[in-house]
């Protein structure tokens, strides 16, 4: 399976103008193997076929790689099975990444991936975003936040923007149909100190993806993010 996986991985990434080193190829294969192994213990993803994982998880995750500054300090809110942060780290060794998830089993899996891939300057933490954002050492201390398939944009902004430094940015991976969601989020983003800077349209393997860049232009008021799951239940 390894030979088949690497051949397909290289082919798909090359077609999308990304060339992989042998170490990166090996790391993606190890990650894929761990994903399948741990998926049998508990549900990490419903996408498990070789080609689908390469396209819908690995390639999709790295679409935002050129939007992140060199040596950036990045937080992945709701990291889940490591998307987009682990594929980003495999391609961008310079990034310092902090992965956050409220499900402890997922953090255990992420830690196993970090160890097996021998990655440096990447950490996994089991806690809720609304709790961690209240701690001084984490609040407004990251250059970039990334999030993929976590929540509606107004909810997501409340989880992400409190972590971002002034002039830093939030990068949200979204589907192609995003106009209404963007309109519904503008008030929340403004309250939280952000401004939508750019909506990037990316087409790959027959899929259209929107990657939204939100710049942090003012400090987030201290009362955000709200606790008690309010960002989801009562979005701004």
C-alpha cells in the first residue's frame, strides 16, 4: 500500500503545483497509516479511501500554506484529526503550531502523530478555546489562527480572534457557498476586532474551496469568547 499511496500522493500534489521531498512523502504516508489505525478505535474521519484522504484532507489542508507568514506562531482551533495543521506542518517546518481540541482522544492521537513524524515546534492541548483564551499567555499571542470545518463564521470568529495579535490574521477554510455566511458574520467579526480582508477561491480536483482571511485590526473585548457554549448557541 505504501508504494501506491506515495505514487498517488506525488501525482496529485504535482498536478496542483506542490512538489514533495522524500521526507514529506514518508510523513504523509505515516500520517495516513496512523489515521486508519486510530480510526478503528474511535471516529476521526468518515473519509478513509486512499485517494479521498490525499485530496479531501491532505491537499485541502495545505491550500492556505502561502497565506501564512514565515516562522508564524499558529493556533488551530478544533484541530480534530489534525486538519489543517499537521499537513501544513509537514510542508512548512518553519511554523510553530499549537493544536487545540476539547476531545481528549483526539489530542492523544495528535500527540502520537507528532511523535511518530518526529515533528518539532508543534503541540497538542486538550482544553476549550473559551477557557484558554482567558489566559494571558495565550490571549492575542498568535500571528495566525486556522480552522477547518469547525463552525459557522460568526461563531468561529469568537473562538479564533481573541487569540490573534493585532495585525495578525484568522484563516477559515470554507465551502464554495459562503456569501450568506459572510454577511451574517460581519457584525460579529467587527465586534471581535477583525475585518474580512480577502476571500480566496481555490479550485482543485473538481472541488471549489473558499479560504477567508480576516485581519485583526483592534483588540478583542475581554468578555469574548463567552463561556457556556454561547458562541454556538447564541452567535453574535
